C-alpha cells in the first residue's frame, strides 16, 4: 500500500469523529437521565460536545470523499436528539446512522488499502 500516510490520516480522522459522536451521545444520555444539576449545565455540556463533534466533522466535510454523507446524517441524528430539551431522543435512528458511517468508513479505508 503506497497510500499509507493518506490511509492513516483518514483512519485517524474517522476515529476522531466517532469519538466526538460518542461523547456527544453520552451528553444526551446523561441529560435524559437527569445527571446535570440544572438545564444551564446540560446546555453547556451540549454546546461543548456539539463544538467537538462539529470540529471533527469539518475535516470529513472539507474532504468531500469517503463517508461524508453518512457523517452528515450522524450529525443530523445527534441534533434531533437534543430537541425538546433532550427528553425524547431517537436512539434507534442515531445508532443506525452511526453504524452506516462505520460501514462506509470501513469500506473507504479498505479501498485505500487495496482490500476491495
């Protein structure tokens, strides 16, 4: 594989995005579970998590290849989980979007390795 630096960069980029996505979904979980002292603390946690997720997504979005469409769907699902104070998140849609991103990223990385 002569694209090793590109493969490793994309692997890291996708992993950073997933880590941020998972952290933001934990904020949703903690908010729904009432683990924040008040709504102000919950909103602050949501804002921090969203900023990290968005920053991780930006590299994928700028590149515009690979699983960028799937990553955008993950962001949309996370956003919808925060609606109405995070009281009724759709975990099924979020998990399906996350799984679709992982599958697309894996396929893209395998292609870079020549494992198609």
